[in-house]
C-alpha cells in the first residue's frame, strides 16, 4: 500500500466525512466509494470529488456517535472488510468490534477542528491537531494520513477519549457560549460586537502563551467587588436573562483567580 495515495471509502457524507473526503482527495488520495443514508448527500459529495471505484485501503466511518456500531455491524455483515476507523472523539474504538472480529485492524481519528460544512471543514484542516487511536501498524498509517492532510497527529488512549472530548467541547462550544453572552451585553449597550474582535484574539493568544490562569485580567481577577457589583446590577436591570450565566462565569473565574471570597458578596 502506498500511504501517500491510499484508496479510501467514506461512510457518512456529512460535515466530517465530507471534509475528510475533500481534503484526502486534494492530498492525492483516491476516494473509491461514498456511502450514506441520504442519496442526495452522497450525490452532493460525489459531485465535488473524483470517485474512482476500487478496493479500499482504509474505510472511514463518519456518522453520528450512536450509529457507529450499527454501521460497523452492517459493514461486517456484508464483507469483505478492510482497516477501518471512525472519527468520533468520544466513542471507544470498541464500537468497531464487529469489524475487528473479522480479523482487520480498527481505530479512530478525530480532527480537533470545527467542521461547519465539507468545503469549509476541508479548508480548515491544515494546521489542526488530529487524535489517533490505534495499534501498529495502523497507527503509523493513520499518522501518515494525518500528515498528508497537513494535520498534526497525536496519540490518544481509548480510555480517556470522553475526557479529551469534554476538553474539546469546553474549548470550542463553551467559548461560543461566552461570546454569545458578550454579544447580548454589547448589543444592549449599543456597542458593535466586532469591537471585541481584537480583545478576544489577544486573550486567546495570551492564554496559549502564558496559560489561562496567568492570562486572566479584569475586575474578578483583581477582586474589584464594586465593579463586579455594578456590572451585575446593570445586567439585572437591562438584560436580566443574562444574569445567571454571567454570575456563573464570574464564580468560575474567581475560583481560577483565587478571589472567590472577595467577590462572592457582589455576586449575590
């Protein structure tokens, strides 16, 4: 097998499967088949990549977490089987037991990147880290595959996948929850959300350069109870639906900064 030009079969033509298919095709791999419940989705993905029918070197299952074992059972039941991975960051590779029981290797890959749709997802894969859960020799195959997509592969033990995925959720989804809160507060104050762009970029850069705790600034971090109290009073008066989330984030921030005792009265 030429790992720089693998034959790949995609099961699941949605955001993740589509992004990986497009990126793999652009990297010189050959997509030999696309499978999915929706014929429309299969046709849509097939229209933007060159599908050349053949025998796969690698099967990628990119379906909802609770459907992975069902797809694996279906693949195993119809044979023959080939080395197979799923792309869930949370589900154990044991979900692929129906396939591994046929004597082929299985594993998982998880691009640590947001994939909003196949085209944008493929464009955002270069530079992203990619978790690899597999034993040799499949591990090396998957590492080389990640590098071919210009991703940064790293090993992820199967047993810690739910914890890892929780970290990814906190980094991505909960960041957006906080930004949505900021959007509501800025709009209530008549300030364009775009004004926060340089601030957010700098905070994120500082967090990765210094560590999140060291990068903390602001009234909660310095224990400025009067300012925190004024903020909460303004929110309570003008946008009360935001108070609960704001106070919860303030408490979490104070715990990191070591100022919980100082600001707790202002949060009540």
